[in-house]
C-alpha cells in the first residue's frame, strides 16, 4: 500500500504544479507536452483525478479514527 500512496502523491504533486502554472501563467504543461485534448493528455488528467480520489481514503480515515491526547 505504501507504493500506491507514493505514486498517488507524485501524481497529485504533478497535477498541483500544473494547476499552479495554469493559474499563474495560463500555461498548461500537460497539454504542451502531450497535445491539447489528446488521448494521452486526457489520460494524465484522469490519472491525476483518480490519484486525488484515492488519497481521500487515507485523509478521511485520519479524521474518523480515534486519537489519544499525549500528556506530558
């Protein structure tokens, strides 16, 4: 499971950086590399979205889990 988390975090990082470029400069790196609207660029966008959805599971489990306060 650790490798899945690493892969999904890497994809989310790529997606976040791409959105930062879009927001700051109007430059879509994925579209520039793979062609705007191409099947490959759509696959990258889908992979980033799926990675974000996959990371919701561990994120939400941290909110639902029991925590104990450390007193010292």
